[in-house]
C-alpha cells in the first residue's frame, strides 16, 4: 500500500502542469543545431566518400544489415533529414518531422561504426525522445495553423525526462574521469593539449603547459560531476551557467569536436525552471503572449498516466544500465572496449595501434598476409586495432572474401595486433593464435582479448 502511494505521488508530480514555452525553446535550440549538423553532413567530403562508393564499411553489432542506399536515395535521406531538422526547429508538421529526423540521423549513424561519436549517439537518443514529446504545442507554426493544438501548459514529465537524459551525459562523463590515467598522469589530455597548442592562434604557451593539463583534468572532472546540480540549484545557477558556457567554448577552441559543444549550449536551458524565458525583458513579453494564448492541457486518464510512468521508469533504468555495463566484463574498459560505447566515456583515452591478418588454408597449409591499409581508409585504420568489434568484423570480411575470391573452403583468420593505450608502449591486444573466423559477436566477453599489464603512462 505504501509503495502504491509513493507511485501515485510520483505520477501526480510528473503530471503537474508547467509552462509550455520551455519545451518549445528546447525544440527550437535542438532543431537549429540539428539543421546545422545535417548541413555539415551534406557538405562533408567523408560522407560522400563513405556513403557514395563501394568501400568496406564497419557496422555496429546486430546492425550489419544496414547498408547505404543507391546515391539518389542517399541524397533524399540527407536532404530529407536536413528539412526534417528545420521542421523540428520551426514546429512545422512536427509530428512527422521529429520521427523522420530520428530515422534519418540514426540510419546515417549506423552506416559507419568507425565514425562512432558520443554526441552522434546523443543526437539520436534526443531525436527519439522528441518524437514522443508535445513540443509543438507552443511557439510553433503548427500551433499557429491549428489553434486547437495550442497549449499554455504541459505536464512536467517531458521536462524531467530531458533533464535526466542530458544530465546523465555530464554525470557519467565525470564518473569515467575518476581514474589514475586522467587525474594523476593527465593522459591523454596532456598530449592533446600539446597538439592543440601548435594550432591555436592565441595562448600557445598556456595551452601546452603542465598547469593547463592539471586544470583541465581535475577541473573537467569536477565540472562534469557538479554541472547538473549546480545548474538546477538556484543559488549556483548563474555561476554554473557562466562556467558551462566557458567550458564548451574552450572545448570548441581547443579541440575539433564538431557540433557537440554548440548543442550542449543550445539545450542548456533545459536545466532552468519552466518559464525561465519570462525573466528576460522583451523575450518574456513576446514569447509569453504566444504561449498564453493556448488552453490548459486536458487531464489524461489514469491508465494513460500509469502507462507513461511505467515507460519512463523503464527508460531511466535502461539508460542508467548502459554506462555501467562495463563492470560486467573483466579488464579495463579503456583497453578491452567492452562496454565503452553508449556510456558517455568522452575524450577519455587515446589508442594507437597496428594490425595485420594472416589467412591460413588448413587443407593445403598455404597462408597469406593481409595488410588492412590496402583496403581501408585512414580513419578506419586508426580505429581498427583498438576495437575488438571492428577486428572481428574485418576478420569475417576476410573469411568471406577468401572463400569467394580464392576458393578457400574453410579459411582461418588470425590477427597480429599491438596497441598503445594513452601513449604507453605498444602491447599485444589479441591472441594471435585465435582463429577469429570462428567467433561471433554476442554479449559475452571476447575470450581472445589479452589482458593489459598495467604500467603508468608517460607524463610528458
């Protein structure tokens, strides 16, 4: 009975009405950045190189069936996603544009696992969430064309869901930095700053200094852990806002990380209380009149509220599990990569390596040595050695190729792979005597990854 009362109070709290303008402004900020991001896709040379040619593409586990469409259809996807982003921004046919943006961006994301970026994953997650939120009921073309859509207030749960989803990015990014390489040896951030110092127009000596690496290592960790509570708590909100702007702008200045800093700045007001824009002279009056012309929302049925609350609880548990799942695997996740993706482990480790493969025909004893550089792009070659999923996928690609092109009935594929983690000396990454062609990707640990004998990374 007590548990039922708690669930009831939670449900009622999630459905308390709040200002509809805040969610609309989140939609606008997200849509602006996504339109810019999709425009970058349209003009990016690497997109045409990867998606408009017949080069080998690494795929994500369980999504190997996702392939590029013929060039005319790929252009439709790219332009359609750009238009959908504009539709989200302006709230034009929002209920159509939001899911189309999610489908288009996620499809492009799934085409090339070698281009995995945390912010690309975050964009897909936010686009999926936005597909279900009533973010078009205020400050939108839809609400202007169809007045019946207008709403001055919305339930609290969309706002809380977005706070949670954006908040865990910061929180788990901070948790991931609580390791000796990052905090005490300042690697790989020291090397990255030294590299950035060669390119920044101002402050070269400061950027490459030891003081800068200590400041960013410890300050970045503290910021990630404290950003969300500091933005939510009124006494610290102003300072946290200024710090957040400085943090993301400095990242843009030092590192080439695309739209991520701008997206986090655009959606930062999600941490502000509903109706925050009303405190800004001029903006509050302009937007407030547009929002206030809507009617209060109709109260949904109790069954609907219970279903939504259950779905939200399931989503929260799943999103909390993903960043923690690496604890189910043996070894250092920075080395094994098992549980690294989708866990907000951002700008945290550097891995460099070399990989070659040996193909053996067990019937004849004939062997071939394969150098991936003859087939892969420069980025694929950088990502291949340190990521077991890519190594296994490429081994299966070689298995198939030697069956089809060379008539080998049952080729065996062995990898010679050495990797440097955070600028340590190279170490053997996988068992060279293990036939990778016999392995498949499952949720179980890879038995052919060799453990890393821990040694401290170089400080300089």
